[in-house]
């Protein structure tokens, strides 16, 4: 056990985490340079590679012969790199004794890095600061500033920081030596009752769920009868091993080690991240702390573009949850979109990923509705309702109070954008809770914001208004009462439920007007005039109209024209595929996301 | 009810808006007529179905008789068919009669340019067997004829119909165009009234189409021509439909109007999906479910025929679905879509499939449904393609 080191890498997107991981694998001989052709080995989902983010966690075991002549086993545990997955991050951190804090020499510290770093410090991890990308020419002017930021942040000395370039290989040996020397070996008694943490699980179509665990106490062996404490599920183990470049069967894992177990587990939901694994016959006294049910925070309707494909979509969602336990979905019906599903996601990015996976991996043609949060509604009869679909909000007269989720957002930005960010957050009904300067030109701002205002396009706005320099991290804070109303959209007098949204009363007029204008842009002219109205209850707050097509007919159609004419009509028909009919109005699918593109 | 179409690809001068194949080398007409007659022979030989006759129980090669293609309508289009002399026309017609089983009561139409006819030539055509003439009059306003680069004068336009009557024609069509850039409501009304006073039996009234590939389309691209807006186009269309109906012409297609009993059999043959053979460069034919189209260039077409081959550039075999689509949109834009016939032919209950739309269309006065036939109204013809699109969507869903 003295020769085990369990660590992870904390870094902002693009600060070089994956490249560094690859370099460590290469230097320790875990993977040869030739195998490195497809770089960034840990991100094996094409979507992850494209977006440069890690969605699912991975771990990899490396053997390293240190300068002291001893052979060490290093377990690098990867962490997801996006705000939507902060719970997963906290669980993978707790599987480690140390962390590499990787900061880009030209960019400095970002919000995400800080929140993950604080999480790591709280959990008592040894932090090894690494300044990466020192080979970049522009690093010359920025590196001193970045070093100072890091020193201020973790209170280390200049000589504690490792200057590295994962790209060129500078500093890699030094990092490996630091991992061995500075990160404490794990502790724990291999003879004690089993106590292991699930920090990730993936679904394999042939073996069922593969559970990634960190063993804290005791020893886990094949054929053992184990129990997941929180889900209260029991299984007999099939296989126990460690992760190299492939899975390596070791038959047992002892305290201090990291590896995987399989046990004919069919459902990912049975192996919740953060749960504790123990023996059924000789359980540990208490579960590992920090387990939390991951709850979706953002909801949206997902409908098949063609209503006949409802069952296909159900099947696709079912398969998707096999390897993404965080998605929830329940059937719902909409007058506009027919039969579909109300889906819950961890956040906006998670939602986009799910939508893309449905389209790419499962070939589903889908229509999605505007995302919203889950509201807590207190009725006049003193009932509590949780509403995650605006059209399900009861009548105003039956509501005594609506509460909405608030987040605590941390935004780190160059000081020149403070004004812009303040304005953006105020527009989104935010309150500033504090600010602290990380250096003369970088500031850490904390806001309280309604999540419902953030799920629209807050992140994109923040990025575009600050030329990409500001970074955001957030945590759900609490529910607060708000003066909220449901705004309905009516087309030719008929409400279109999928376009309803819950908005703050003071913003309703302006919002309704913008939405009507946007819909006018997005809904093509049709044979009938279309009246677009935004209403709160019975009161219309905004209206627009789309004039009718006056003439659309080809004058001539004789023998030589028929074939051409048919092809033209077929082509036009294909272009209209994603229209949904409500009453006599046809609505293109983009219109259901109109709210997202309002300025 | 089957047809023959013969394309005569010559004009004294090509009009800038026209996208039919036509050239100005009128010296080639004689040679063209020879080739056309040869094409008729080749095409008809390729089509006639051999039927073995059993003589005394012995199958005999000699005993094979051929069942020729039967035709009820013949249409000479162009181009300018009236550039043909009576003799040239007679030669073509006699070749047709040799190879096609033509109904004695067939409709024989010939398109004529008011600028290339005389009482003599029309009498010759009548004598050769033509019983219906169609004049490309287009307008009675000089700026509009100039815009269209027509070769005929207003006087020639005025004279065409009486001349045809004098030559013995009792079935006469005139083409009229609207939504022409120089046109006003007043000039359109003038052209309509002038034409009505001349009492043609049939009127085709077309909205100007800017066909890609035409000089007019190029002018549009350069901003030299400014089309009327959709609103005004629709208003003119309404005036056309309304005025002609008032004058006793029944609309039986988007652009076609006729006195009772004078509907063009050849047009209806196309729209009802019957078979037709086509001859001449660029002509399109349909036999059973196969559509063919001839080479567009006169020389290529000629070379193929000279080599004894069918001069077709390509063919397409219509799938069941494509047949259903063509049946539907052609019936919708003409004299109505009969739901029960459609269901018998294609196995689709269109009336039920269109349920989400039908009541809206009826309420908006776009369509009527009488005796199971869906027909467009004035308001409906205006948005015919929108309605066709919805029907196609239902068919292909």
C-alpha cells in the first residue's frame, strides 16, 4: 500500500488536462508513443473529443519506477470538466489523496478550477500546482502573474510549482516524482470490513454495469457477495480488476487501490455514484460520507418529429439511460407536439449532449422544447406541487405562492468586464454577494441568481460579452419565492402548450413582445393569416401577425412539365419535414426553441 | 383517352420568356418533317404489342398482328407549328394515321402564332385534318407584346380568331398572359374584354413565369425587370378568374377556361394521367408507368432517328408512390380529385388522411367537396401548390 498513489487532475477546459494525462501514460510506458495516434485517450466518446470536455469518468493505472529506485502504482482518476457534473467531480476527488492543479501559463485560474480546487482542499487532498503551456511564446509576459495567482490561491511557495509543457514533455518527470514524494500513500486495513466508494459506473452491453471503485478498507474478491449500502442492492461479484489501457483482471482489490467490479448488474441506476460497496455478510459500520441523489435541474420536452416514432424514441431514451444514469424521462403529452417525454438533465450542457446523442447515436429526429427549471408551487389548499413543465402550472387563482430555484454563481473575470457582467446578472434578476480580487486585473464575483434565468442563454451571453474570458461555476443554493407568472403563446387563439414559459411578472411584457416577434420570424407564411399572442391568464400582453400567402401556384403544367413539377413538390415537402401542426397553423421545430434565441 | 404530342421546334424569333425548346433556323423544317415521320415509325414499332394469332392450330410468325397505339387527341405544339406548310403537315398526319389507331372523332389541335397565319394556311390546316387551333395572343396592349418580344401586332391578334372562323374552325383557343411588368389592372381588363368580344371557345390565361434559363430570367437577375409583387399577381389572377366566369367560361384548371363542352381533351388527357406518345426534340411521353423524354437538341435528336434509334435522352419509371402523387396534384389543379377513385387505384383513403386540413380548407373557402370530389375554388386555385403540398405530405407519410 505504501507504493500506491491515487490522484486526479484539476484543470479548466483547454488548460491541457487531457494532453498532460496522455503524456503521463506515455512516460510511464502505459501506452507507447505509437498508440498515441489518437491523442487524448481518456476521452473516448466522440462527442467528448469534439467538445473537448470529459463527460464520463475514467481511471487508469500506471506503473512508475521512481528515482528512489522503488516501483510505484499510480492511479490517475479523471474528472469531468463541466459545471453540470460537479457532484461527480466531488466523488472522484474523494477517491484520491492528491491532485495536480493544472493552470495555463497564459490564461490563469478560472472559476471551475477554483471551485474544484476548494472541493479538493476541503477533502484534504495534497495539491501539486503545475503551470502548463510554458512553451507558448506569450507565456513570457503572463507567467509571473499566473504564478502569483496560484500562490495566493493555495498559499504555496514559488519553488513548489512545477513548470511544464505537456505538449513538449517539459516537467513531466518532475510531476511524476512529485506525485510519488508529496502525495501520501493511501491508508486502510485490508483485513477490516469492506468499505469502497463508487466513483463511476459505465454500462457494457456484454457484461452489464462495470462499477469503478476506490477501496478504503478491507479487500474485495471475485465471488464475494456484496451490498450497495444506499440502494440496498446485493450482488455476487463476477470479476474484479484494475484499469490499465484495458481492463486487467486481478481477482481482488485491497484497501488503497482503485479498480473495477462486475456482477451482472443490469441497471446503471443500481450503482449510484457516491454509494458505498461493502460485504453482505460482514458490512462496514457506516457508509462513506457525501452520498447524494443526483437530481436533474433542467427540464425539457423531447418529442419525436414524427409522432409515429414515439416508441422508437422511448427505446432510445431507455438505452441512453443505460450509460447515463443522470437523465430522467417520463411520458407526457402536448397539444402541439403529441406524445413525447419530459426529460430532466443535470444542466444545459448535459441537455445538449443528450439531444445530440439521441440524434447521432440513435438516429432520432426530435423536437425539443424550451428548457425550464423545477418550480415549487404552494396552492391555496396548502399543497406543495413540483412543476417541471410550465403548461402544468395550476390556474393563478389556485396558487398561493411560486418558488424557484436559486443558484450561487461564481464568475471569475478580467476586471475590465465587471460592469458588463454586473449588467448581465442584474438583467437576470441576480444579486451580487461579494467580490474578491485574485490579482490586480482578475476578480472573483459571487452572485445569487434564479436558475430559471441562467438556463436560457446566460452562459453564452457571459462568454460572448467577455470575449470568452469570464468563467462560471455554480451550485444550487435554495428555493425562493418569486413574483412569477405563466406566459402562454396563442396562435390564432389556440394556446400552444409547448411554448408556455414561466417568467417574472416585471419582465413579462417585454418578454412576450420579443417572443412574438421571434415567432413571427420563425413561422413561415401559410395559407391563412396567423395571429400570434402572448398572454398572462386571460390578458394579452403582446401580439403580432403573419400575413397569409396570397398566391402560390405554377401556371403551366403540361406533358413536359409534370415530372419536374412533381419533383419540385417532393423537394418542398422534404423541406417541411419538421413542422408540427397546431390547429391550422404549422410550426417549424426551431420555433419551440425560440426563447433561446431572443436577445 | 390517349394522346399524341408533336413538338415543332422552330420560331421566326424566340420570345424572351419562353423556355420551350425552339430555334430560329426555319430552313431546317423540311428535314425536320422527314425525321419526325421516321421517329413516328420507330416509336410506334417499339410500342405495338405483337399478338400471336393461331391459324389452324399452328402458331405462325406471319400470322402476328400488331395492336397499334390508340389516340383520341393530337397536339402540335412548339415552337411555332404554324411555320409548317399545309403539305408538310399533311405528310406528318398521314404518317401518324399509318402507325397510330386514331379515333375518327379525335381532337386535332395546332398552336398558331397570330403573326404567321393567313386564311389560306389555316384552310390548308383545316383540310389536313386540324380541327382546333390555339393562338398565342397573350395581350392586346402593345407595350406588353413588346415586353414579351412577340412578333405579332395587335391587329394580327385581333384578326386571328375571325380568320380561323372564316377558314372553318369551330374550336378556337386563345392564350392570354397576366402579371406582366408593364401591365396594369386597366390594361388586363382591356385585354380580357377584347378577347371575350372575339368569342374564342377556350381561353388559357397564364401568370408570367420567370423560367430559369430564359433571357427574361437573366434580365430579372440583373434587376432590369421588376416583377409585380405577390399581392398584385393575386389580384390580377382574381380579375381573370372572375371576368372569365362572368363571360361564361368555366374554369377547369389553374389557367384554363372553356365554354361548356369546349374543354381541351388533350389537356385533360395529361391531367387525368393517360398515356401519350411524344415526338420531336425535347418532347415528353408517358406509356404505362414509364415517362420518356427526347433529346432536346435538334441535331442529336435527328442523329438518333437517322441511326434508327429511339431519340430519347432518358426515361423514368414511376413508382406507385410517384403515380399517386402525380394523380393527386394533377387532379387537384384541374377538375378535381375523386377520393374513391384514388382509393381504388392507390389503396389510400385520402379523405381520412387529410382530415386535419379539410375542414380548415372548406371553412376558408379554398375547396369544396361534392360527391366525394375535392375541387379548388377561386380562392383555392390561388394557393393550389400549398394545398398540393399538404396532400403529397399525407400521401407519403
